[in-house]
């Protein structure tokens, strides 16, 4: 039977237009005859039929052709195509009526009415049958041997669009078995013949009943709290989970809706609404300014470039030592903004003091966002001299250039690891904070720092690592069962950075409210569940022990006795300043630079401890005790 469908399908596809014209011609003649047959008049006695049937047929076929009915791809036909076909029938019948009356050709009045309805019904019916044969032929030609049983959560417009797309084009072999929705008025009804079977709290029972393989959350406008609740229910099953993105991405993208369905991300489980701020002041702060972003190709730096570009800067300068990343963000922004954005790329390191000064002199920069830094804790523990060269000397070079060229504002992107650091990276970032605070006392430039924790999806973060490990079949490696981190999405963090810097007066260390800390173990479990697998059964969790310099818990304030100073923005605070000897700071930085270029690790650690009194390096003994 499938071979027969396949053969018919290929034949119809090849000669589609001509077959439809022949069928329509036959329908038109029959419909013209039908009122006489109904009234009992024998065709042989209809002497005027021989003179007018070809006029009727020619008018109809011509009207259908002119109105593009034969150009429609009926496999994908929708309500508009049906209306077009009906409209063509009406126009053709009117033309025939006007023509016969003007030529004094006698046609009984009921012929116009009956012929119109018969023609309209038959031409539409044949197209529906034609579409059904094509769809069956599509499936037969693909020789589908296995369907993925799907449950859709949400019985709204998005689900209607998904079902329509699946009926037209189904590359994933989806078989939608049921829909669940919390609107009780929809339960027991159907959408495109798919039943709405229950509310979301009965998802586990429906999974078993309908043997579901995959769940699609199809409520693009759902709030974060309800999204997390539903995803938590789904995560207890072994079904793969996918989600339709927020409404704005559906409205701004012309891809078909199946392409928009994405894997569930960990940020979907944060259980809070994304941070959204009034951007008016940020726009006023950035607009018509020349802005330099160091480390502009990195995860934070590139997002800074994206958001800065949306505020109409006079010029955006992307500075990075890694040309591939810099080129990538440059091309992305050119595609998005074209000539509306003046963007330049400079390939250099912040270690190169002379090149930095040339760049500052050439571009007449107004604002600097200093995101360039080495951030990987274990690698910097092994290579402390590189952390010094980049994070301390690189920052010092950029700060000096900003001071000498009297730029308006310099914003250091800092980290929670600078607070009571237990690693070289954190200690170097704390020194960077001290440099900008010191320079702020003596410079016309406003120097500020913004400190925040981990961002989801950044380069080197734990989430991409977990995903790769799950894809490879495990194990997923977690350093410690109790280790926690603060998390925020990259766009959220950058939005807060821009807002904090726009309100800065100089000398502040802004601290971003990162919400509640999250256990890394829980992240690993959730990612495994979201992949349709079971932790410790399908994918092992392996605890590898804390790495050199790694803390169990991160902090956002240097002293436990310190208080955050509130700002007029809920998620942004200012740390109370810490006193230090500025003269000693810069004398020790010179020694630190010399030790770094001499690769004198012992002296580097000694100087870091002297510069940052709260720095307590993690030893192997400490790691063994913690593990």
C-alpha cells in the first residue's frame, strides 16, 4: 500500500498543475450539467449546452489561473488558500453571468446558483484530497519506521502552530499523542484532533498512559515561577524536554516554529524573572560616546559590545588579543546594525603599554569597560606569573592610559573571587580593584569596579562542560558535593554593569545581587534530568575534589562585618571602602611585575599576600581536609 501511495505521490508532484486543470475542467462541465440533471432535463435536450459549456469552462480555468490558484502549494495550504479558491469561484460565476446576459445567451437562473455551489464544493474537495495524498506520500517516501511520541504542555496559539507545522513538515517524526493545560475549560476537547487530556499536575500519569518520549513546553509567555514548576514535574520523568522560547523571539524570526523549539536550559530552572531595568539613563550615558571594550571578544566583553551597540554609541572599539573572537563579534554587529554602527577592532594585549597609549590617543575615547583578564582559577594557580601580567599589569596599563588621556569613565569588570581570595586569580583581581580606587583619588577620570559572580554559559563555565560530559555518556564531574556558586545570565550581568557604571561618581565598587547561591551538584542533576536521563543510573556523578585555589562558597563582600550601601536600583549595591596604603601598593606592584617576568613563583605568592591581607592561599593539606 505504501508503494502505491508513493507512486501516486510522485506522479501528482510531477504533473500537478496539468492534472488539476484537467480535473477542474471535468468538474466544471459536470457542475454545469448538474442543475439540469437534478431538474430531470436530459442532456440531449439541452440545445444551448453545446454552445455555452466551453465558455463556462474557459472562464473558470482562466479565472483560476489569473488569481494564482494553480500556483498554490497545496501540501502547505491554509485558510487563505481556501478563501482564494472560493473567491475565484465567485468571480468566475459573476463573469459568466455578465457575459451570458450581455450576449443574450439563454441560461436558466437556477443554473448559476447550483453550478456555483457544485463547482465550489468539488474544486475545494479535490484539493483537500490532493493535499492528503501528498502528505501520505511524503510519509511513505520517507519510510518512517519510528515515531517520537510527544506531549505538548499548553493548549494555546503556539500549540496550534506546532501542530499545523507537524502536519505539513515533520522531519523529527513527531507523533503528538496528547496536550495538557491548566485551563479546565479546555480539558476534554481537541486541537487538530489531538486531545487535551489533563492539567499539568497529572503530567507523570499522562506520560505513562500515552507512552511519551518527549515533552514540549509550548507556553512562550509563561512566567518563570510556573515554568520552573512545570519543568520540575517533567524532570522527574525520563522524557526529553524541549521548550518554545519567549514571545519576542517568535515574533522577530521567520523560521518555522519547529526550528524555534530548543532544549531546556538551566537558566529556565532559576525560578525567577529575568532582571529588567529602565535603560533610559544607560542610553543617555552611552549615546554619542566613543566606547572601548577590552577583552571585547570574550563572553562578558562580547555581550557588553552587543548591549552598548543598542544605545547608539558614536564609536565602539573592540580590543582583544584573540583575533577570532574579536572578528566574530565584529561581524555579528555589522550584520545587525550595518552602517548605523561605527565599529573598530584592535588586536593587541593590555600588557602592551605603548600600543594601548596609541589607541587611547588615536580614538579620543570617552568610556572604557575593562573586561580583559585571565579568569580560569586552576590554570592561574599553575601559571601565577601570567595572571600577574594580564590581570594586574594589564589593568595598571589601561588605568594609566585612561588617566593620562583624561577619559570620562573607566569601569573594571571584577569578580566575587576577589573577596577574601584563596587563589591567585582572585588576588590579582582584588589588586586591580585597589588600583582603580587609588587612581580615582588623583585623576580627572572616574574609576569604578563592578563585582559579580558566575555567569551561566560563559567561556570556561561549568554548564558547557556538563553538557559535553552528558553527551559523551558521563561521568559528570563535580569537585565537591557541597560546593555552591552564585549564578546570573550573561545579559543580566551586563545590563547591571552598564546601569551601575552610568550612575557611578568614581571610586565605587558596585556589588551585584546574584540571588541565592546554587549547589553545583543540583545543576548537574538538573542537566542530566533535562536530557531525559537519570542521575546515578544513566549518567554517573563523580566527585573529583576541590581544585587548587577553589572555594566551597563564594562571597561578595570583603569583610563579614561590612555592610552594603543601597543604591536606587534594587539589584545594585556599593561596598563600603577598604583602607590601604597607596604608596606601598604601587611599590609592591613594581616588584610583582619584576617577579612575574622572572617567573619567581615564591616571590609572587609572598607579594600577593603582602598586597592583599585577606588572601589565604589554599594548600594541598587544606584541599585534603575539605575533600
